[in-house]
């Protein structure tokens, strides 16, 4: 079993993961492979590579359970307020 770290949450269904692969790994060999989030057991799949550092984009069709949609909306509103200042 390989372990990676969520680097960035894109939205309630997508995350960027780092440290799962080395930067010279051919990610195409792993596309659509299952990924399991250790915290929730939620299953997703590898959609694509991201950049040249070995990061990947992972899709969780059922959502990322440990982050309520309300929190994401509050984060967006907070960022909008900061940008307006």
C-alpha cells in the first residue's frame, strides 16, 4: 500500500495529492486506479497527473465527507471578502 498526502482541496469532490509517486513516475499507468482516504475510508480514483512534481488529481465521486459543503462556501465567502478589501 502506498501513502500520499492531500496537498490541496480543489472542491468537495477533487483533491491534489503529493508524495504518492516520484516525479519521474509514469502516472498514465495508474489512471483510474482506486484511492482510499485513510481518514474516512472514502473511495476515489486517480484522474490525472498535476504538474511535473509527481502530484496527482484524485476525484471522489461521493464527495469528501469530512469537509461540510457549508465550510467550503464559508471559505469562498471569506476569500471574496479579503479580495474586496
